C-alpha cells in the first residue's frame, strides 16, 4: 500500500468520521453546500448550486485526497488533504466546508484533530492551512487549533470570482500537537 493510499483510508474521531469522497456522496454534499450559498464568495472554488457539479467533478480529478465528513449518518461537509509532499513530509488540510449547523459547536476541532492524527500517524511532520484573509472565522478556528500564523502570501491566487486573494498561512508541526 502506498503512502497516498494509506492517507486515503477512512477515519473516525470524536463524534465525526470521514470517508474517501466519491460519486456516491455527490447528492448529499450538493445538499450540504447549498445551505450557505453566500459563503462561496470567500472560497477559492465555488460549490454553490450553480457551480456544484463542475466543481465536484474537478475535485475528483485533482491530485488531492478528498473526504466526505459525517456526524453519525448525516453528511456534514467535506475536507481534503492537498499539496501533499511526501519528500518534505508536509501536506495541507483545505477545501473544507461544514453545514452551518455544525459551525461554532466544536465539530471543526474534532474533525481537524481526526485529520491531523491520521496524517501524523502516517509520517507527515507538518500540516498547513491556507485561509483567505477575508475569512476571519476560519482564521480564528486555526488559532483555536493551536496553528501558528506564519504570514500572509500577498496576491497569492485568483478566486473563482476574479478576486485576487491574500492568503494567511498557518501550520502545526507534529511535535506541537496535540495542543
């Protein structure tokens, strides 16, 4: 089994679980993403109803490891391991979305702890998080996780809306976790 295959294994944590994202999750994730159509304005990629299918198809083709996230049997959202660099033992957790009812209740902490544990147990030593400077809620969540704000990548990327995004970089090292 390759490192990437081990990274893509299902996982479970404290009141959450993740399954490798696939076609079987399309309808449930579409429904979840439609609950907050305004949020996509501050995301790099839109999963709003009009954009969902094209974005979902593209996601499944990327060299990422995407997961559907669950609380019991309820599909809560998604998150991915991206920018995986085995040589540097580094990856990023990103493209995360939770239904509005699961924000601010500790689900993010439980989910990110599950994903970090999974990655650290598979030999990764550094986990990064990249957040749009406008997304203050996600920046606050990274600080609660114990991630260190390492700086701002100015004019880092152009989002689906054409906005030139400044990206705030956070990271957690294996020896710094758990907090």
